[in-house]
C-alpha cells in the first residue's frame, strides 16, 4: 500500500476502532462514568491519532472535523438506540439529544453557512472626503469550481453599484492547475456576461494562493490586475495604495503619508502592524477564522494580529482604522469545507464628507 493510501485510510481505521471501543463502554449501563470514559476514548484517542497521522495543519483540521461531525454522532446515535432497546431511558435520551445537537451544528456549519453570503456595511465620515464614494471589497473567494455561490458573489458586487471595486486576492484554490484554469475561464466568462465594472474601476491584487497565470481570470474584462505596490488617486479626495501579496505579510512595512483619504489594500492584514500611514487599511486572508465560538472568537486566524482584530473593524490609538474581511469563500484543498458563526461576505464602504455619517456597522 502506498504512503498516500496509508495516510488516507489509517486515521479512519483508528477512528472506527475507537468508535467501537467507545460504543462498548456506552452500553455498559451498570458502569459508573461509562459515558465519560467512552467520550474520553473517542475524542482523546481520535485527537491523538489525528495529530500523529496528519499531513499538515489543514489536513489535521479535516481529520478533527471527521471525528467530531461523523464518527462521534454515529457512535452516540448507535449507543442511544442500543440503550433504548435495553430501556436505559435517561442515558439513551441524553445520547440521542447530543446526536441531534451535533447534527444541527453540522448542518449549519457545512450546509447553511458556507452558502450564506452576507453584505457587511461600513460608513465613514472624513473631512478628507469631498464627495460621497461607495467602495465594494471582496477577498478570498478561493473557488475550486464555478457554481451558484460564485455567481452570487460576483453578482452581489455588481448589485451594490459601487464607485470603486477592490478585490483582495485568493481567487482559486485547488490541487491542480487544470482545475484552477477551469475556474479562471468560467469566472472570466461570467464577468464578461454581467459586465462587472465601476466608474472608478475594478482593481485586483494577488493573494498568497494565487498561482500564475492568475491574471487570466480577468483578461478581456473590465478588471485591472495590479502587480507591485501602486498608489492611485481619484476624484473626491480618495487615494488607494495596493500592495504586493508578499509585502502584505510584512509586519515592519513602511508606507509614507499620501494626500487625501488614504486607503491601503493588502491581501494579508499583517502589514497593519508596521508603520503604515493610512486612514483605512483593508485586508483578507484570515477568513475571520472561518470557525468562531461564542466568547472565544476565531480558533485559527493565520495572522500575527491579535485574534480580535482578524475579523471586522479595529481602531488604532492614532486614529487609523483596519477592516479585515471574512472572505467570500472558504479554505479548500485538504481543509474542511466549514463555516460556523462566521458567514462569507462582501464589504461595502460608504465614504462621506465629515458630519454625514453615523457609527460604523
């Protein structure tokens, strides 16, 4: 058996063996703490097996998702039914209730929320802005196929009728260039069909998973791809600096002041930790954690920023603002296709002259 087959099958073999062992303890109705022992065996042993047999951080997350949302509920369901047959009512109903709870979370995380595109809105007033401007920002769609979700995202950007559209990178994400190219061509055809445009332009930067030739996705469309740091000035008092993917991860980046209301866009938001002179800094990459827990927040951010700053708006003591998007898609390849309490989004920012706006939402 090849090494790849071993790494693929071994964790599931371990999970199955642990599930059967846990089921044995679950059905020991006379044993004290049998449910606690069974849970410790399955989750503890399964986590240990995942750590030992994973192929990387995202594969580890995938294995833990299998453990928590497949093997655990199947085990609790089987145990509950066996205990019902034995008329051990309290334990049986407790296990069936737990199974239903896990199922509800799984339905929300794997089926509902990944397809639940939201529009997050921000309204900012500044004396540097002379006339109202609407910006739309989208990052991290990370498509491995082109379907209804992708159409929904691109159509939503167009529907907001922004003055300027900013695209923050990570457009395709798959194992092979052949699969990526299919997504690029399908996306290009759709962008031509809906004629995605904005009065001040549609600007796209590269993300860290975008492979060459990523610009083919936008060839023949109204989207302008930007490579290398570029600063553009627009009517109404707006200036936009677009960063290379690599320098957006630089926590010691230096960007001098620019006249007007200065927006800096980087794929990663880590650059905000540097000496960046900007009124508003935009970034993606973190996906908002993709999985967020109440009171705890995102579990994984892939960023050097504090966890609380990896989703939504943050304000610096010197008056700068940072907005990090959750992204319009999710992590692909070996990662689990999951979002929980962190729906995908596009971001709409209304810039208005001072005195015209309320608080950010």
